[in-house]
């Protein structure tokens, strides 16, 4: 299966948003810092996620993004599809033209694997992933790292003054 950084980053960003957006909107800058994803790349992903109706922007002070549905209603497969990523293990993109414009010997095998992966990801919601203890621990650790790096940066600025 070819899942590029676009799909991986979209899922990561949506998990971050679901975790941190429980109380208030989350800025893309905050997600970028915690997840080490370029802000411009996040802007592109969130434009697609917004068009797919998964997130909505909140304007003004304290603004940012929030989920437009509950985390339980958004599947991992939905996120991947929203950013135009395909879940496909075939060489031909599922077109059955892998060998001289005909299906290859293993076409159905890889097509079946793609279906299984798609079904698996469709059965898992953001909420399901967030309920995993290790996921919450990682999110909390990332928060601390961002706070610490911001504090260190502030200390360095104060020392120069």
C-alpha cells in the first residue's frame, strides 16, 4: 500500500486537533509545532479537510480550527480520502491494466488486501484512536516538549536583553 506523507500528516493533524480541540479551537501553528509539520503544508491539508466537512474554522481572537463532527463520527479512512489519498496495494491503481492492459497474476490478491485495509481504517474513528492510552501519553509528552522549547526560547531572549 502506498500511503504518502499527505495521508499520514492529515491523520496526525486530525488526531492532534481532536485531542487539543476538546476545549477550544486549535491553531495550525500549534499543530505544526507539536507535530513537526510545515505550516504551509497543514494549510493545504486543512483546506481539503474543510471542503470535506471535517473541520471548520473559527475566526477572531482565540480562533483556529475545530472538528465539525464528533471524533467518533470521523473515520481514519474518511480523513485519508478527504486529502485525495488512495488506499491501494495494486500496481495499477485498481484499474486491472497491470500487465499489457490486462490484470496481472496477483491483481485480485492485492485488490483484496486494499479492500481489507480500507475496511479496517473505516472501522476506526478518531475517538477510537484517542482512547488508546499510549496515544494520549504521546500527545501529553508533545505538549510538554512544545512548552519547554517555548520556555527555553523565552529564557534565551531574556538573557540577551
